[in-house]
C-alpha cells in the first residue's frame, strides 16, 4: 500500500485516538460527524469494543441508519443489541429500500413491526417486494425507485415529466421504458435524452439490448453482468410477465464484488468475513477453535501414518529429519494448484470442457518441479547423511508427493464443487492432508523397503 | 456458486467446444462475435493455446481492441506477439483514452509510433496526458472525455449546448463545472440538470462537496473513495492550479477492486494474478518453482532443527510421530491470525493505534485454543503411548507454539508492511516457518529435557 494511503486512512483513527485519550469529546464529535457513513463504519470496525461504543454514541442520529448499513454483520449486530427500539426505528428512516430490507432482516421482530407501521402503504408494499427475495439475489439488491416512461411519448414530454417530478433517484443513468402493462422494453439512457432531438419518441432512441434481470438471479452473477457490460444500473424484471420490479445500481454491485473477494481470502483460513476483528476473546476463540479441531483430525491422520513406521524411524532417524521437507513441499505445491483452480471456478473459467487439459498441464508442471527440487533435496540429503539410499528414498518421495499434490489440487476443488461444497473453504485442509499422508507414507514406506 | 451461474457461464465454453470439435467454423464465428468483449476475453482465457488462437482468429477486427483491453496481462501479451503491426494499429482504433494508454504500454515500440502517428493532434495530446501517469494511479485510470460547463450559465444553456454537441460520453452522471481558467469547481449532476428550473444557473445547483482527485493518487485509494462515497464518476484535477485533467468512471474502478482482491488470493500462494492459467508448462513450472525453492529453504531450516535432536528421536520415536501435529496446528493458527491482520491492513483498519489491542486479543485467543486443544492432544498421546511424560511434553509444545503463532501472526505482517514488503506475499511463508521451527524445537527440546 502506498505512503499516501497510509497517510490518509490512519489520520481518522490516529486523530480519534488522540482525541479520545485527551477526552475532548466535542472534538471527537465534530471529527466523526464530518465523515461519510462508510468512513464512520470503517472507523467503528477499527475500534476495540469500549471505544467503539463511545464513538457510536457520538454519531448523529440521522447518520446512524446509513452507518449501520455499511458496517460488517457482526459489528452491526453488536451495536443493534445495545440500541433502544425507538432509536432503531428512527435510524431506519430515509434509507433506500434495499438497504432497509437488508437491515430489517437483522432487527428484532418488535422493531420490524414498528418500522413497518411507520411506513405508508406504498413504501410498505415496496419494502415487501424486496423482502420477498433472498438477500444475495437480484431481488434482494434492487431498489424500487426506478423511473419508467412509455415508448410512444416524445423526449420533450419526458423532460417535462422529469422537471415536474422534481427529483430523480441517485445514480440514474437511464430511465426504464415500459408498456401499458408495465412490461420492461428497454432503457432510455440519460445521455441520449440530453442530446437527441426532443421531438423524437422514447421508442426511437431507447436501447433494447440490455435484458432485464430475473429477481432470483444470484448476486454474484449480477456482479459479473455489471462488470462484463460496464453497467451503472439495470432493470429487475418479473420472470413471467416481464413486469418491471425495480433497479439495481452499481454501488450495491461493488459491495457484492468486495464481499465475494473477502470471502475467498478469509474462508481459506477458516475465518468468517463477517466477523468483527475486535470481537470478544471467547467467541473468537470458539469460532477459530472449530477450524483448529478439523485440522487436528487430519493432523492425527498424518501422525497415525508416521506411527505405522515406528520401527523404521528408530533405525533410520534421518527419515524423521527429512519428514518436514516432503510434507511442506507437497503442501505448497498443492496449495498453488488449488488456488489456481478455485479462482478459475469462481471466474467460470474452469469446467469439464477444459479440466482434462488443466489436469495434464498441472501434472507436467508438478513433474518438472518435482524432479528439479527432488534432485536438490537428494543432493543435500546425501551430503548430510552420506548415504545414497537415503538420497534415493527422499528423491522418490518428493516426486510422488508433488504428483499427488497436482492430482489433489485439481481433483479436490472440482469434486467439492460437484457436491455443492465451497472449494475455497474445505479445499486447503483436504489437499494438505493428502500431501501430508502421501508424503509421509511414501518417504517412510520406501525407507522401510529400501533401507531396513 | 449457484446452479444458475454454472448454467450460464459454461454454455459459452461448452457450446464452443462442441462447435470446435465438430469443425463448424461458421457457427463458432457467429457464437463468438455475438458475445460482449469482456465475455470473449473470459472465454479466451479459458481456452488452451491451440484453441485460443483459433478462436482469436475468428473475432471481428472491430472487437479486437476491446477484447485485448479486457484480457489478463499474460494472455494479452501472447496474442499481441502473434499479431501483425497493421492489425494491432487497427485494433487500437476507437478505444477510450485510458484503455488505449494501458494497451500502448504493452505494445512494441514500432506499433506505438504508428498508433501515435494515426491520431490527430488533439487525441495525441490527450493520450500523452494519460501516459504521463503511472498505470495504477488516478491519472492512469482517467479518461479525457469529461464534459465541462461554466458556473454562470443557465441550465437551459447547458441543455442547448449538449443537444448541439450531439453526444456525451458513456456513464456521464455529472458534468464538471470549471471557471475560465479551467479550474475545477464542482459537479453538475445530470439528475439536477433534468429536474431543476432551466432558468437557474449551474453555479446555483452544482455540488461542490466532491473534491477533485490528484492524478498521482494510487488506484486503490481511488477505489476506496468511490466505494465510500458511492460515486459513478469523479474529476481528476491538477495538484497545483486545480485544472480539470479528466474523469474516472466506476467501470475502471470496479476492475481495480477485482484486481486487488485477486492479488491477495493469488499472492498468498506465491502465484501471479496476471498469469495465464493455460501458459506453457515450462514457464509455469519455472515461476512456481521459485516459490517452491523459497519454501524449501525454510523447510531445510525446520529439518535442521529436527536434526539437532537426532539422539532424542532415536530414543523416543513417539516424538517423531507427534511432530506433524504440533507443526500443523501452529501453522493453521498462525495463518488465521495473519489473514485477519493482512485484511485489516488492506482495509486501513489496522495500524499502530490499535495494534496493541489486537496483539493482546490474538494472544488471549491463542492461549484459550492452545490449552483446549493441547489437552485433547495430550489425552490422545497418553492413550496412544501410555506415558504421561510424553503427554506433558506435547501439551507444553502445543501451548508454546500457538503462543508463537499469535505473536508471529500479528508481528510479521506489521513488520513487513513497515519495510514496504507486501504482507500478503511473504507473510505466509514466514509465519509457518516460525511455527515449524518453534514447534519442533519446543517438542524435541522439552522431550530431551524431560524424557532422556
């Protein structure tokens, strides 16, 4: 990260910490409320519990809703737990429908009822239309604030209508064209509206190429569509009658992309991307403990394999010394292949049609590196232990294990995916277990055959 | 990933593979050119070399430039190498300035000269203004197609000007307001332009809150800004006189976000996110071999530590059997802490102001899990080897190693960052080396003290 970024971001946290330490609350108040909701959210996430509560108290009530929306799940839940019902209801005021829907899913039932009562009939209907869909689908991402126009009116009429309407939602780069029964027909780009002859009709200048998105479409697929087509907004359309349901805007899609990326990184270490970095010790320990426990089972499996060769190790201690090398190299090679395949799967670039080609390539790469590094290790082992048989055994074990690493690195994620398991979560533990077991078994097994 | 996504994406690759296998070239041609440039790019990335070249030949010349822009670096370089100069010059026609600049950085000098000659004076100047900045800065991301207006004219005049102009760049959600000397003053949101009274002046309805971005700002910081403020476009402004230089649009920012995320995932496995999944075996093997070689050095270090205790292992083989457990648990715990801190650093949420708090927390978590799982391992070890001293030794070694894991997991990324090294790249190797060495040394060291 750059020096400038290091400079910009810390300033909030540093300034705040200094102000908190010196206890000039008015300064903290001013500093916090001059920030944007997303920045306040990031700051809150960076603070240990006691300071976080203190700063949260200082956030202006009209910002609270937007800040809550931007926070990560666990941090948000912690703050919500401490808030009064009235405060929560007040915070939901003025939120966009998709944000409100997301928040309501996490609020206590009593608050939900009160929020719904506080809305007028139209807003309540809009909210329910979003709540009807899963959070991570196009329907859950959409807003119901889309402005729609008819194809047979002139641009002049549209311009007059907009001026009369008096406001247009943020990030409106296009109006949606619908027929009498609200069926989605295409988009009228605002840039066309501004530049075309006002006497032309909407139907003449509309863009019919951008298809409406069905509400059940997974969020990640929506994100791919926005990226591939460089969209700013898109229509969500009922699957049966093609009725316009709402619109998705790029800001929500950016959040999906960021969350998806976080998920890959965090889940590979058995972590939850929604977790609070400053969560209390006991729940943090419990969550991470589960992953350690799963790993322990696989470690016992590896130890059990080693245990099968107790007598061999006692006779040839050199093998015990070389054990970490075979296991470690296998683990690294397998993780490399796994990471490549997992990314390819996430991008939709790996599937059955090219898996065989990838298999062959990965095995070829593994064999090249296997022979190269096995030679190095065997040479060092020979110098170290002055026994060509030990050198031969570790050479063979390394080659076998890198072969197994390539095989597992490709097959495990493909297999997990077929069974509907996220390969980013389970893949790492499985492939390193494979290389540990194969590595130890081949090293000690060959050692038993050749050396005793 | 969902069934629907599995359904949508593969269709391109599957359909193509079938068409390629059956040799109906016309069908392949139609299929490929009906796709969007980003989709064609993704398809090309999914194909092994021979098929990739075949499909590339079929891409319509007018799409070639946009497809090249969307491709990953290595794949693009491979295709460029096979293209004639004229073909390359033709491909660059009609590209946006930022995309053209990005592409020119990778084209041979001869092609560059020819492209520059083919541009008119104004376009050449624009291009040079972008080329003057590093690719991963605001200046490198910007386009020079910003539409600017004066603050003292009425909205009516702006509307007439736009209609006369006849076209506005894609993703124009705002016009930039500048004074006589082209100094950036603020933005005129298109939504305001459409809804406000046409007799009002630009100065009255413009938004002065969005500051211009200096061209040297790192791309990742631009991305954070767009995310925090939900922007669609933003002005790039000269640092001295505040002159409007160009504008950045959300589509380029989305690419930055995606690239940054890819970088974290790939570099943790010592992989290059710009690498071609289907690159030839030898270069792939060489690149990955470097990482394996680095790992081998650390593995030898661990083996050397084990070697110090040869005599102990010979007497108490149980220790060799338990070695993988201590190392593996330490590695997993350290990777968890490391991942958390690396993410915190990337988000700007971890710095000196809260590092101490995190340190304390991570050590507390490690101690809880250390004692818990050490107890389990000690119990199993006792049942296995019927020796309470072995159980005691592995208990102590596990606790020591999880403590070391927490320490290294926090200290290593913070230290690397201070020295300007990307903690996502080097962190994993270093922390697992620490836990291997500490794990083996404590297990075998304590074993030597207590058991012999």
